[in-house]
C-alpha cells in the first residue's frame, strides 16, 4: 500500500475473518446481518453439508431429506429474511444485501440449497415489487415461518416464467401461458381461467402457490400480466415430473401444468376496468424486470462464494499432497509445502482467489446499491404517480430530462459546489443510481457466473483427480458444474450482455465511468500497489473504444454499434464487466484499510492483510486490463478489411524505384518503409500490405501504454503466491466432505 | 423458587477449535500465534453453562440470565453474533485479555467484581455458573476463586445436571471417577456451579432471539471498560504445545463401535 517497501513486506497470516468481510462488504455496523450470517452458516455447514456428503445430490426426486432443509431454513431465519418485521421477518428496510449474504453462505457449501431458498423469495418477489398492499400482506404473512406457539406450515412458492419449447425462455416477449375470462357477472369480480405450462420451475415439487406469467387470450383482458395460482384452486395443478438435472439437486425443479380458475384479484398489482376490459396495472415484463433486476445479483454472489470457498481446501490439499511418503518427513519442505513448492500451483490459486475477491466485491456492491436505490425508487414512483405520470413512456421522458442534468453535474469537478445538487435532488440521485444498477446487476450476473465457472474449473483442476470426485473437500466438482446453471437461469449470459449493450451507453452511466478513471488515478497516487493506475488506463481505452465503435462503420459501411450487431456490443459488455469488477475489488481494499485501522481486533494482522489484498487487486486488474485491451483491439481493428496485394493495397506501398530515388534525398528511408513493391511486381510473402491505423493512433497510444502499465503485476503475483504458501489455515474444513 | 433465579454465567472466548494453536513468545509473555486473527468461539465449557442457565431460567418463572465475560471486546462482539442468537441473556462485558496465559487469580478478581456490581442482583436468588474447565487453558480454579471472593460456600464442580425443587432447593449431579456422578442436595442459592458438559444440545440459532438480545449486548460492549489483569507475579518459564501429534481426520458414516475400536487400538500402539 502507500507505505515504504521493506525487504520482506508484512503479509497475510490467516484466512480473512468475518470481521474482514464485514468491513470490506460494508456491514460492520449491521449486527442483524452479522447474526444472519452465523445463522445461515450453521445450516449450510451443518445439515446442508451433511446431506451433500451423504449423497443427497444423487437423486432428482424431492426427497424427505431435502425437504427437511426447508425446516432448517425456517427455524434459522433464512425464510424470514425476505419479510418485513410486521410480516414475521426480523430485518427492517431493504433486503438485497441480506439476501446476497444468505446466498453467499449457502452457496459456500451448496448452490442447490441456495437456489431452493432464493426461489421462495423469487416467487414472492413479483408480489413484493408490484403486488397490491393486500396481496403483499397476505402472501408474505402466509410465507413467513410460524411464530412460537403458532400451529402453521409456511407457504412455499414457485416462480413460473419459462415455458416448454418453443415458448418463452430467454425472450420474455413470447408467452404461451394464457388468461381468459371464465365468468363475469355484472358488479362481481371476474373469474379467470389460466392455462400455463412451465419448464424447469424451481420449488415446484412442494410449492403451495405459484406466480406465473400469462398473456391475454381474451379481448376482455388487455395484454400480459402475472397471476398468483394456489394449490387448492379449482382445476389442474400438476407439478409434472422432476427435471433430470446434473446440478443443484438439493433444489426441486420440474415442468408443471396448470389449468385453473382464479379470481381476478390474483392479478399481481391489481387491475382497472376500462370500457369493459380488464387492464392489469403491470404487464408481465414490467413485473419481471423489477424482480430480476434484484434477484440476478444474488445469483452472481453465489458463484463468488464458491471461488472463495475453494481456497482453503486447495491449500490444504496442496500442502498435504506428499505427506506420508518416506522422503517427506515433518519439517522437510516436501512435507510442509507439498505442491506449494511449485510456482504454478500457487500462481493458479492466486488467480482463483483474486477472481473470487473481485466477483464478491462486485456482487455485494450491486446488492448494496439496490438497498440504497429501493427507497428512492419508491419515492420517485410515488411522486410521479401523484403527478399523474403513470405510463412507461411518459416516465421515460421525465427520466431522460433528468439524465441531461445529471450528466452536467457529474461532469463538474468533484469540488464544485453545484455537485451537491446531485445528492440533494431525489430525481437526480435516482437516475444516477438507476443507471449504475442497470449496469452492475447484469455485470454481476454475467461476469461472476461466466468467468466464475471458468475459474471454478481451474479450482477443480488444482485438486487433481480428487477434484472430480464426490469426495473432494469443499465439493468443488459440484460447485464447478453448478456454476454453469447460475450462468443460465434467470436469463443466460446472452440476456445479460443484451441488457448491458443498452445500459452501458446510458450517458449518466458513462459520466460516472469517466469519473471512475479519475478516481482510480487518485487511488493509484496513494496506493500504487493496487494496480488502480493500470485499471484507469484500461478504462480510458474502453471509453475510447465504445465511443469509436458507436460512431464508425465496418468495411462494408454497416453500422458497428447496433443492437443486432452482437459481435460488437456483447464483447464490449464483457470488457466492461472485467473493469467494473476490478474497481469494486480495489474500493473494498481501501475500505478495509480505512475502517480496519479503527478496529482493535484487526490491528495485529491488518498491514499484512492489506498488502496481500492489494497484490490480489494488482493481479486482477492486470488480467482485467489485458482482457479489455484484447477485446477492444479486436473490435477497433477487426472490422476494417485487411489490405490485399491489389491496386487499392498498392496505394499504401512504396515502389522500389521511388524508394531508390528518395534514398538519395533522405538517406535511410528505405529501411523504414514497410511495404515495397519491387520493379517486377513482387512483394513480401504475407497477407497483404500491413494495415494502417489512420484515425486510430490514439487507440494505439493507449493500448501500448496499457501494456506498459502492466509493469509490476507479476511481482505482485509472486508476492501473493509466497503469502499463500505461508498462510496459516485451520486443521480441517468446518464442514464434511 | 418463588421469584425465580438470578443466574450469572461467567464465560469468555477461545480460538475456534479447528485452528492450529501454536504457543509463541512475545514481549508481553507467552501467547498463541496469530491469536487475535483467528476466529473465536465462546469457551465450550462456558457455553454448556450458558445453555443450562437459559434452560433453567425458562423453567422457573421470573428468572434472569447474565453473561459476564472478560475478553477483547471487538472479538467478543464477533462471538456474540452467534451466541446471542441461541438463548436470552444480558451481557456484562469487560474489555481485557482472554488468553489462556492469563492468571486465573486476576481473572477471578475481575469477574467477582463485575458480578457484584450487577444492578438489581439478588444474592438470595443467585446462582453463579461457569465452566469447570476452559478450552484455552483449563486452570480449573477460576470459578472456585470467583465463588470464594463472592463468599459463596456452596460450590459444585464438574456439574452435569441441576434439578430444582419448588422450595428453591436443588439437586446437583457432579462428575466423579469411573463415569459416575455424585448426587448432592443444596438447600438453595447462593451457589456456584462449574459445569461439565451438561445434557443439553447446542440451541439452534434464532435471529429473533438475537435481535432482542442485541438491544442490551451492543450497549454493554460499548460500555465495556478496559481491565488489565493484575500482575500476580505469575511467570511462564516455557510453553510448548502438547506432545502428541494432532491428527484430524473426517470420516463419514462410521459406526460408533468402530470409532471406539480404532481409538483403543491407537492408544495401545
Ligand atoms: C435448474 C433450473 C431451474 C430453473 N428455475 C426456473 C424457475 O424457477 N422459473 C422459471 O421461470 N424458469 C426457471 N428456469 C429456466 C431458466 O430461467 C431458463 O432455462 C433460462 O432463462 C434459459 O432459457 P432457455 O433454457 O429457454 O434457453 P434459450 O432461450 O434457448 O437460450 C439458449 C441460448 O441461446 C442463445 N440466445 C438466446 N437468446 C438470445 C439472444 N437474444 N441473443 C443472443 N443469443 C441468444 C444464448 O446462447 C443462450 O444461452 C430454470 C432452469 C433451470 C435449468
């Protein structure tokens, strides 16, 4: 960090403790969350781990043992996390961070257990986000675990959007689920008929209610909506057969069929009657957008947990690898270090750890942002409703006006007094945070799960053959496979990239991103060891590239930055995710330095911990910058046509005879000329004359600067590797394998 | 017991038992390597005492439980995030060392002072609970010393069970050799019980209980005054970890008989 470098800098002594995480992920002042973590951990590393170790994942069916986990969830407070205190919960206020922490702790052991718990919240989320107050109160209370003395089984829910092929999956637009009016007596509430089939619906094996997306098949109902189906509704409530999943077997998944009669009051968010037509207040996509926006973050946090959970078992495996051999006597390097004598084993573990840190930092940053955004979003919603502005378009117009103002203020220097307006004006704060949430959510879902699954594979490989057995400590093989599901459900990577390709061009986001470049340079000035400077350069390169691609065409004159041009927009979105994650990681280390110094319990090892965490940042920023640089270079140059040995290509070449003449005026020029056509028309044997970089010089300067900015990153990796070989770990894992 | 018991549990924190414990020399005397950085838990013996206290309090109306703890308060706070969810109690915290190398005499003096200064504590209803041992050193005398200082003559050590009667008297089972118990009748409080394991399982976490406890736990931690252990002339000439090598192994689905057999064979080696 900012301190002078001594010959042997202080480094990490033990694995990061809870206190370290509380500070980094900013809940050091929230004892409700700290207790929640302990409570969830006891379930995860107790009954959940025991069930996995006992082979509970080897069946597709919803078994009694799996079902018992739900009761553990109820009793430990996991189920009630989603509820308000008056509904039976114990956490007041927004719960995004709380849910992310629950997901983190459960996924530390088993992703399926995490999914099972989260899917209950997902089922309630449409009601929570867009339900009427009555719906919210009714279903939240039903789903809350029984209070002491109460004789009641909590209701469980499932969320049903995905339909059998060829209907809705990724594309939320194409719904086959149908809603009709069954009977409607004047003055009475209409009775509706729902036809819906689901595919891969979590919790369906035991759900008592289902929130389902349906479209109107009746002129008396307008558009699509979400409806609440209950187990006892008249008609068919068929749970279907269990899905033969390769992953997440501790959650229940199946393809249900519903054909039910329900009162119109089950339309999520209610409805109005206009000219004899039932008009749902929210279309299914409006509900889903509000829901996924939050729940996708938690999914990304799950994969982060797995990466971090892999560190301890890998270290233990590496160290113990040769123990028991005749030559490996206690005290010998072979005995004490085992595989950790080998640089590559350590370096790869550094990569896994660094990726885990970055993804956790990104995921928790996103969940905290939603906690901040929630109340402001409601405030703005109420304000606009009071002003009679209800339609999505009308609201968008208002937001766009606020965008301009927000960008203007964001572009002012940090010390400019006018900037305070950004904080003070709820609308400006809202558009600022909203634009950020629009990026951080898909970035978390996309990068954490996508790159996370690649790094989980790396983690598995570090355990050798053990890695791909059921006996692998830490269940790493399961975790690897599970992460592929996390990359898929709630919208696979393509959907996240598609969303990012729109939201990352929001001027309010870009204005913030520009400020981050400055922020990273400032951090680099005091904390050069974090790699913040490298990241700032990579951010500049990305900014330059997106701007260039938005205003340029390809070799055939077709627009480059365009929603249909996923070959351009998607990789740029990927590049952004790398950068955003690395930034969050650095900010968390800074927070650790700031707050950790105030905490007596951290005083002992703080300096070494900060050094190590900074080295991990440096490793990660180097990787992130490298990825961003590679992607941007490919896009910036890749859509230009390479010159060929033809008339057009010759224009950029020297003719040998011209060069001879020039040589007499400018001695040495021949040595500088790139492509020369000989008098007999022959030329160097290659693809064509070398491509030029007209108009791209600035990019080239940035790119080569970025390469040079990597200076020192491998030294950081060496230091981190050395630290890992010395760190003290517990004698055994705190959950069975 | 007509108005219920006032049960004060004395207990501190120890490093999580899965950690490697390595004694080292520091300028301030012996310590454990990285002790401040290792995760901690409530001393298991004191935990049994606390669960028994809460169980007793729940059975005898009007009873109340306090937990008096001398420990580095920042670490104690972390431990409270688990312990406070298990049973209801009021915390009395003293910011001081919890190291196994502290002198039992000095620790007992602080504990006794703290017990005495609990507002509203009724000596005629007082049961002082603690562990008969500690997982950090097991001096085995701290609770006796606390009792002596408080002038409590009825002391029981290695307690596994307390059965109270309506008149306030109670029966106590203390461990003796050969896996047997000594049964005593005590006419009533005040008394001191140093617990062995008791009979209760670890209560489940219940965040609702935790949230209620936190209303007093957090202020208690903030108020905790710093106490230095009085130097009693105790000096350590040397410290070494126990001679035997620790071999931790995780085994699945092994019948108890087989585990016992293996231990017998191992001892015989
Ligand atoms: C175990 C499990 C549990 C699930 N739980 C639930 C649940 O509880 N509720 C629920 O409603 N659903 C659930 N799902 C469904 C899940 O959300 C979908 O499977 C997921 O969204 C992907 O949809 P799909 O399978 O139809 O894939 P497809 O839509 O066929 O997508 C497959 C691939 O096609 C490409 N692709 C698709 N669209 C685009 C595009 N626009 N641009 C570029 N490429 C594209 C991408 O490569 C994508 O990965 C679950 C799924 C699983 C496996």
